[in-house]
C-alpha cells in the first residue's frame, strides 16, 4: 500500500475509488506491521476516506430526493 502522501487527494476520488482504497487500507492495517507513525497516517487517511464516502452518499440522497420532488405526478 502506498503511503498517504503518495496518494491523490481524497476529495478528487469518486465514491467507488474512495471505498476501494478504504477497503485496501483496512486490509493493510489488519495484515501488515507498520510503525506507529505509519499506522496513524493510514488511520487518518481512512477517516478522511470514510467521511468523503459519507458526504458523497449524502449528496446522492439529496439528488434523489430533489429528483422525486421535481418529478411530475
């Protein structure tokens, strides 16, 4: 797994990209032995990825609600 500084900014990732990276990051944290500093950096990246995914899902929900409100009955 690349170090967080080698990766693209979280806010540029699609939901699918962010989720895939988050899954890889969790697997790396569970399987590998990092230094405390490395593990903390990975954890911080994971938190940012999780928040980004949640924000993208919230926006998708708002878009769907807006579409239903605007849909003719």
